[in-house]
């Protein structure tokens, strides 16, 4: 009774202590800290156990209390134990406890000044046993992460749940234990582990399970777990014990020792190695430097227990690059060539138990320089091959070379006018040497004309450089063809000139013929016009003569007055003018 009273008093004192520290809970909530389950995605088979850690990331703030309820599906999982040995908390308002019927684990712990500030603080460790296949979600409820500010400000900003995939148990081949003959000592036990099946690998689970089969005649067994490779077990059990599970093991290498006892005595000892690493690599900061157009990233993460296994690199959310530690040169790795500009890099360091830590960096990629090409010979005959020499700034990279032949000559020029590709195109690939140089020899070129060559670098990341400046050379015909060409081309030239002269003469003839036809037509039309004018003048003359006759009749009867005499003279004059016009002007035009 006194013990119960003392515990009650202690709990009341602690509660009052935390209430004084946290003060009132109506303070404004600041988004900062998170709760997580690690690992956040795990796999276990039915009947086996798995341990997860509940951790907090304070995002740079100091905290002094966390309380939460962890919920799990009770039909899929059951809690074996809840451990607080590795917890950041030394004071507990409410000791960690669990209920398999309700599917909950609850805790409420704290730490004195200056509080805790970190990204991976373990609160409690929970060991589950898988009951049946399915997907079990581990979630939080009623959580509060309180800041060490004297007000108990809740700074919870997120709760990252976890998932446990429960599969069908793997069949473990149980070793066949030889029977004990007469009074022989029992055989050396054959130990196997469902949680740590490979003795050479590291595991993130700190709960180790060991199994063995008891042969006939064994009356007792002894076991021991320590960090010594060869030890004699000292903990005795009867022959009904054929399995042992050890939880909440600290990181490191352990050895499980087991031997049998029969009527003849103790048999030889079996030793089974278990390697445990539950902590991720230490935080690290990758740096990137540029050397000869390459970007080298320093990968120097450290892990206290199992050591770094490999790194995962992603550039601008691209494809993941897996880099083992053996690929590093002086702790550096050469990043793939990227396009000119700024790039973001996410580096994840994995230890040998697959715990990981993420880091970020940025780097500036310099401009990619195009290859420079030369020809080994600029005198090329039809049927020859062409050797192209190249120089780049990038060793051990793929080069894509394009060769184009444009036909020349009279027929070749005509073909070039109507061929949109303007020549035969072939593509070749080569790899640059350690000094960045490369060379290749083409197939025989069977077309006379002009050969043009250019190249681009194709990096492993898919990035392509700009095309090099094209180099060209004339491809000559062979000697026989050249001789024939020398004879035929002058003849063809003369024939072409003759044809052009005939065309010009034909055009002149057609023009001259049309000119005379036009002149004749104009003359005929002029003659017709002259005749029409002549007729009109005669008619006018007849009309004037009629007027003149009238005046003459009047004149014979009486003397004309001055006005009539003037009209008479004017008419006579007009008739004379018409005669002169008709006789002189029109005849002259004809």
C-alpha cells in the first residue's frame, strides 16, 4: 500500500511539474516539429516480429515534452513490447503502455532544460508481431510536441505515418539433426534466424529471433548472447525451449551461443552472428567543384556502426544514380554532364543496414564545347575512304559523326536542285579517348562531289553538345572518268553555245516577222483612213461649190454687197485650200 501511495504521489508531482513548465495550452500554435515512424515502409512475414521507432524532428526548435497515441490494426499486429531505453526523454508524465485489444500505444514524456533539438530523436521503440497477411498502417492521434518556451506551445506541424507490409511466411529449411547414438554427446546445434537470416549482412531491426530443433535425448540447453565470437553459454533451459527472441538490442555485432546436454554431457557450442544498425548515417554536406569541364561531388557521409554502403544521386528530379563507395576516387564522384546552367542535387547516403540520410546541393554547369574536326587528307578521289580526326574536352564520351556527300558536275548540279536532302548522308559513332581525341575512317565514297563532315558529343546523361563546325573537301572522279570528262565537257560547251545562238536567231526572226506584219497592217489602216478623209473633203468641197453657185446666181442678178462679196471670196478660198490639202498633204502621207 505504501508503494502504491508513493507512485501516486510521484505521478502527481510530475504532472504538476509539467503543468508548471507548459503553463497554459492556449498559446498560439507555431508550425515546426513532426512525428514519424521509422522505418516508414517495412516488410515482415506472418509470425515474425518487427521493431519500429517513433521519432521527432524539431526543425531547429528546442522541445521539452511530447505526448501521443500510436494506433495500429489489432487484427494484423500485436505489440510484444514498448521500450524507452533509447528515448531522448528522462521524465515521464505517463509511462509508455500498450493495449492489443484497442490497438494503441500511448506515452507522455519530457526532458529538462535546455530541452531537445534534433532531427531524429527517438521517443519510444515498439516491437510488433505479425498476426496475418495484409497492410498495417501505423498512425498518430492526439499528438502534441511542446516547445521549451515556458508556455508549452504546441509546435506540431505534421505526423508521418508508417506502413508494414505483412506477407506469407517464408519456408525455412530446418536442418536435419543427426540422432544421438548410444552415449555420444549431443550434436552441435543448427541455429537459424527469421529476423536476421544472413550472418554477413547488417539489419535495421534491433529485435533478433533464433530458432533451433531439439534432437532426441537432449534433456537441457544453454544459451548466451554477447559480443564475443567464441563463448560458452551459461543460461540453462529445459528441453522444451526451441526459440528465443531478444528485443531492444543496441547497435553492434552480437553472437548467440547455444549447446545441448544429454546423458553423456554437454555437446559442442554453436555460434550465430547478428549485425544490428538502427541509426542512419550522420548528417553530411556534399560539395561540388568544377575541374576541366567536369563537376566532382564530394561524398563523405559517415556511419558509426555498419558503415556507408552506397549513395543515391538525383539531379533536377532526374533518374536515380546509384554510386557505391568503391566507385569514389579520393572521396569524389564525377557527375554526368548537364546542360549549361544551375542544377539541384539530392544525395541520399545509405548504410549497410539500409538506413539513410538525405542532403542537398547545387552546382553550375559550364558551357559544353563542341568538337573540332580535321581531315587527314583533303585530296580525295572517288572510291577512297576518308579519315576524320577529332578533338574534344571530354574523355570517354560518345561522339556522333555525320558525313554528307553532295554530287557536283552538270548532272550532279541538276540533281542537287531537285533533291531536298542535297546529298547522301551517313552517321557513325565513336568514343573519345582519355585525352578527348577520336578518329574514324568512313566507308569508300563512291560519289564525286563535295564531302562534308560534322560531329556532336552525346553524353551518358542524354545531353548533346552543339554541332561542330562542318569541314568539307572535294571528291574527284577517277583518272579515266576525268579524261572522258575533259573530252566531253568542251564539246558539250560548244553545243550549248550553238543551241543558244539558234535560239537567239529564232527569237530575232520571230520579232522581225512580227514587225513587218505590224507595219503592213498600219499602212493598210492609214490608206483606208486617207481614203475616208479624201471622201469627206470631197463632200465638203461639193457643199462649198453649191454655196458658191448660189452666190454666183445672186451676183448675176444684182451686185453683191460687201458682206456677200466677202463670203463669196471666203468660200472660193476654202475650196482652193481643200484642193491643196487633198493634193499635197494626203499624197505626201501615202
